């Protein structure tokens, strides 16, 4: 079953996420209005300018529908500005937009554009091959609540990728580096959400427990 | 292992600006209005192009004090303009820490033959073009973002439309060519063969392509977006209109919802007067900005 994954297309690098999703066999859907969220099994919030995306989310009434989608269990993945949008607290006191991650985020944490950089980053949950991570005027997570898993940190300890239940966020841009593993993870989570045969019910798929339990 | 200011980060910032509106501002107050309206970046300069046009004389890089004032007023990226070929103005802007430099035909060129060697800088550059050849020459010099020039300060979209159509038509023509025809195409375009081949293979410029010069209404922005622009620069069009905050916001909405005519109709209502435009025919050749740069 091909997964329909929404990509918030208000502003920013949404085309790169659309291309990445297509490359791994998912069906991307550009989301500009609440009605575009119908029938998507997950959502990506791309990089861009968070102040712009924040205003457009408010203007077009997208906050509640996205929160509803997340609370249904559908996976949400934010990169860079998307991480800011998903954080519960923003350093400096800006109001949160979609407070789905129990984290504190710091905007432009490395400085201005001259401090943008790329590096190899270990993300243990994705396997041994490091992620080539491009950071552009990137945010970092400066504090995490108890339910938040840290997926990756820089050598100096700054947190740059997190997951809390069905919500993932990265400071960097997998979509700019030909990195597909985050998107594959999202699509896997989306298919589990769309068809809860795994984990509960055991309706159609034989699992070790159902085979041995009988 | 960790590299700053790489090609990917330079080009990448432009990718983050896509689908957005970059607004000319001349004061910190303007910059805050632009940010509040949803601008993805601001271009800090002393006078908007229509005032530069009216004032005549030599137009130069802005006062660093004014640029710093704008940088501290907003959290979005700040761009600033250097004269074509004036690499020292660019060095100064880089030292200030601006996020992007526009090597711009809106200012009076400082070199009639050479553009700035943009590879020599850590800060990324955006440059104007009128056609694919000019765009690729700028990319080969290190530009990480391209914008068609339009005719700045006129409030007249006609040049921007012509240039954008020319760029996109030329790309389509290259896509249809046999491999062995691209060598001559590169010669005719006056552009490096490797870049010409890349454009033919990918069907797009190697960097993000915005439109500038003449956008003054939400409909103008949506027009160039539908034609294939990846975002827009608005210069005089906002702060020379009757109600800049409303116009700025409406152009942002139109750039997002550029294919939705109902939304375009809604956001176009009651904006007050746009900037007063100038017919291109009334501008003498020597006062045209688009022809600056080579």
C-alpha cells in the first residue's frame, strides 16, 4: 500500500521533501489548506523561515487540524524550521506553534549564515553509516522533557535530532543531502499507523508470538 | 570533518527561502513590518530602487550602521547589495555578517568588465540575470542563487515576465538537444559547458531562481510563480504602496497560494493603491538597470 504523506507547502524547501518521498516510493501531497490533510497518513514540516511558516499556519487555520492528525497517531517529521514549529518552548519567548515535542528549542543557535556548516553525524537508531548533515542557520534543542528520545547530538553535546512518540524533528536537512533514512522511518511509522496489524490485534500478519503461543 | 560556508550551505539557504517573499527595506521599522507580514528575508538598502532611479547619481553600498540596525531588528535573514564588481563592498558586507550579498544592477556598476569572484567569499551571493547564459556565468563565478532582474523601481512586471519566460524557454530548448549539440549551445550562451549540460539534464538552473524587478501586486507575484519562479523579491512595490503592511501580507499569501484564484481574489481586496508604475518605453536606454551586468 502506497503511503500518502503530506508535506506542508506554505513556504520553504518542500519540493526537496516531495522529491525524497517520491524517490522512496511514497505518495507526497502538498498541504496548503486544512482540506489537503484529508487522507494523509503522515506529515512533513519542511525547512524554511519559521516566522513565515508560523504566520501562514495561523492565517490558514492549519494548527488544529495538524494537532488532530498528530493525536490520531500519524507520524510528523519536522526539519530545521519544522523543528522550531513543533517545539513546546522557544528560547526568547515566542509563542509555540504546534507544541507536540516536550523540548526547548533555540533558533539560529549557531549564529548567522556564515556559521552554517555540514558534518558527518552519528544517528545510532539509523544504523552504523553516519548521516551527512547540512545545518543552515539551524536551531538546536537546549532542553528535553522525560518522554523525549534524543536521536543525535553533536560532539559538543548539543541535541540536533529528537523523537517523542510519533513526532520526529531534526535541526539539519536530510532532504538536501540525499539522505532517505528519516523519510523511510516516517513512511514505516505511517504504514503502522494506517494498518495497526502490527503490535495490536495480530489480525493478519503471523508474528513470532502468535505462531509460538498456539 | 565539519565545514562551514560550503556550497551546500550557500545554495541551501536559498532553498529555504523558496516559496517566499524577500522585501526591500530602508529602516529597522520597515524590516519589522516586513517580518511581521511574513517576509522570508529582507534586503537592507538606503533607498528603494524607484528612489534610486529618481535621485540619479551614483548608487553605492548602504551605510553599515543602517545595515547593522536592520540585522539587530529582525530574526530573519538579512541581505545587502554590493555594486557589480565591487569586491571591497562585498568584503565589508561579509565582515558585517550579512546572510546574503546581492551583487546588484540596481546600484551603479563599479567594474564594466568583471563581476565579483564570489567563490572567494564565505557569504553566499545572489545575482541578477536576463537569460540562461547570464545566469550560468554568474553561477560559474560562485553565485548560489539567481534572480531575473526585471526592471527595478518601475512597478512594471513586463520585463520580469519576458526574462523569466526567456530563461525557462531556453532551459526547455536545452533539454530537447542531443548531447553533441550542447557544446555549441554552451558556446552560443557564453556559459561553461559543464553547467549547460547540467541544466539540460536536470531541466532547471543549478541554483534557486527567484524573480525581481517590477512586482507590485499579489497578482504579479502569483503570475511569476505560476510561470515557474521559485520565489519573489519585492523592492519598491511594498513601501511605495498606500498601505505597506497590508500589501506585504497580501503578496506573501499570494506567493503561497499562487494557483488558488479564489484566495488570490480574497487577498487582493482593499489593498489601497499599489505603487505608481512607469511604462518601460518612457525610460531612456541609459537609465535602464537590467542591461547592467554582462
